[in-house]
C-alpha cells in the first residue's frame, strides 16, 4: 500500500465517528446470502446495520459481542432495509475478524 497516496489530514480523521456497540440481535437478511441484519446498542440509541459477514459468522454467535462501529456513514439501502453504520473488521486469511475492545466498556463509548 502506498501510504503517501492514502494519507488523510487529522482534520479529516476527526470527522470519523467510532463508537463501541453491543450486538443485541442478528439475523440473516432475506434475499442476501452474504448479509446479516444486526441490531446494535450504541448507548443512547439502537441502530440496524447490514454487514457482509454471514459466510463467516452465525447470527447466534454475535449476540452480546462488543464491536467497533463507524456511526456517521451515509445510510445504505439493502432492499427494504437501511444500514445505518458499519461494523469494523480486520482481515485474516480472507476472513473478517470483528474489531472489539480489550476491556468491557459501556455501549456508546467513543473510540479515541
């Protein structure tokens, strides 16, 4: 990766809102074999987020997990559903590994 080409200013980085979310519910999204519909508790609100992790995670194993969520992306439509955020993941052997926190914190906590 060309780091100079992908460099952003600190001012641009500050525009990204990252929060800790707790997954309340997850289910397969009808009509999409790669997408899960995930309900995330962000402390003062709950959001539905569509995530392309259905081939690697079952809905049941996600419930009660703490994840890192980008909360200020533009909404994206998936049929009749709208995704209102993005759950962050790293990639290992072409599999998404969900990002989490080292210690338990309250849902809605800001990622600094």
